[in-house]
C-alpha cells in the first residue's frame, strides 16, 4: 500500500521515539549517580567507572553490530538492543556490590545502547535521505531532547519519592513496552520497499542523467571494505575525531550534575541544567543538521566542538564564580552547539566510505568513539579523585575539543562527496555518473 507521504518519515518518527527513550535511559545514570554514592559510599571513580565500562562493552560489540546490520537489517539490531537494555535496567535495582552495577549498567545497558542510540541509528538512517540527510538525522535525533525534558524530570521525582531502584525499574519497563513493538516498522533502505532516497520518483528513460555529488570519482568508485578502509589515513583521522567527540560529550554529561551540587547549586538547578542542555539540543541538532547540508559537515563538527570547549571553560569559571549566568552559558554552549555532533555523525562516515560494507566500517570507527565515551567519564572522575577538583579534567576537555575538530578537517568528507549546498562547486568532469 502506497502512503500519501514518504515512508522515510515513518523511519524518522520511530527513531525519534527510540532515541527519546533509549538514549535517556542511559543518560539517567547521571541522576542515579548521587544517590548510589550516598547509599554505598563508593569512590566517584569506581562508581562512574560502571558507566564508562558500558562504553568499553559498547566498543567491543560495535563492529559486530555493524556486521549484523549489514546482514539482517535494523529490526534485528533494535530488538536486540531493547532486550539488552531493558534487562540491564530491570536487574540494576538488585545491586549491592560495584560489580553488580558494572554487569547491569555496564554490560547489558551498554551493549543495548549501542543498538538503540546514535551508533545503531546512524547505520541505516543515512540510506533514506541524500539531499536532506543532515536535516532528517537532526530531526530524528532531536528525540533525545524531548525525552530529556519529559523523562529525566520524571525519573528525578521518582528518585526523590521512591528511590533510585524504583526509577530504574520504571525505565526498564518503558524501554520494553514501547520500543519493542514500534521498531518492527523499520527498514534498512528505501529500495527494500520499492522507493528511492528522499522520496524521489524513479527516473524515466528520457530524463537527463542526474547530477552526482561526487567530488573524487576514484575514491567514491572504490569498493570500500573494512580492510581497505583501515589502510587509509582518513579512517584514522575519523577515529581520532570520533574518540574526541564522545570523550568531551560524556565527560560533561556524567559529572555535570554532581559538580553543580558540589559547588553549591541546589538539586533543582542541577537537574534543570541537565534537561535544558538536551532541550536546547532539539533546535540545535535540527538547525545544525540543516546547515550542514548547505555548508558541509566539517564546519558543523567544528562549531559543535567549539560549543563543548566553551562549556568546559564555563564549568572551570563556575568554581570561582558560582553564578547562574555562567550556568546559562554552559547549558547553551553544550546544548545548542555541542549536540550538533550527533546530526552529522553518520553522514560524515557514509560520505567517505559509502557502500555495502558501510555498517562494518562505521561500527569499527565507533570502537574509537566509544573508547572516548568510556575514557571521558572515567578520566574525569579519576582526575577529580587525585586532585580534589575538576579543573585539570575540564582543561583537558578543551584540548580534546580542538583535536576532534582538527581530525574531521583532516578526514575531509567534503572532498569526497559534496553536500547539496556545495554541488555547484564540483568541477564539471566529476559531476556525472556516481551517486
């Protein structure tokens, strides 16, 4: 049955809901973090290490998820993620020892999140849109912000009224009941159901040859296997950029709430800040994704890294001047700019290594990204425990932000395939034939 609109928008809607619940189920650890420390008296590095260990697990399974996506498609990957994440959240309330937290929040939730989160969705979403790829992915990933402003306050209320265990159980049930059925609607690519990317009509025999977005025909014409990709400098620049991107993202996200409490702000401000970042991420992801379709992915990645650098600087300043103005600066920079990373994370890789092995290549690059996601919270917690403050850890975050931006410029996806707004700059001899 033909729908009155492009099926790709159903894919975006399902991803929107999946991200709203799946990503925030993991983010909620930032809210569980203080009551777990208060209850058990564990060191911050050990406790935050459970979250970081989840990234180690995610990094280990990421290439496998990429191969699973290449072979079985998104429905199998997403339903596996639902089972793992729901299981971890439902078992976490039984925690009495640190290793229990590492097994549930670390292994199960960590492995599930690689399927349901940014990594898993980026394996197939770019297939559905070419001209509006950044905008479409930005809209899908904006679900994270909606989930933050609705789910996280609800989780915090449950923590205050009934404890973190009840809140964790409720999140597990939500993942299972909502996400399991809706992800059956997913398809890997529009061609699987007789459609074309962006909802375009099939070209007629008399139609002119479509204009290609290829800038480097030799590179784009290569059948990129994982082995071939690993032999290129572009792969390793991407790995460096993605490592840095998730390092700075989660270094802030895990420690932000506790840090604000430590320097004298109340729980209301700390929870509001966490939710407001994701709320601002909604227009930030959509707008920056759209702009990336016009100016190129490199510029938007750099702007997002600059947002995190400003965020770290504001956090350092807050230790000396704990005023709301600096909290606002931190929130706006992190949410409106920093979250733009996610809207182009899949687009950057697919525009360099597009092909039938894209899932395996992207999954392997995400090993580096998830290693950054693991290193950020762990290193930040350990540096705090050693020095007694977050200043050095946040200063390192500024440096990592700059390195990540530099790495994506070195990878230069725009030198392989031009975004829609830059196609007019492609030399005539490169414009025909390849997609």
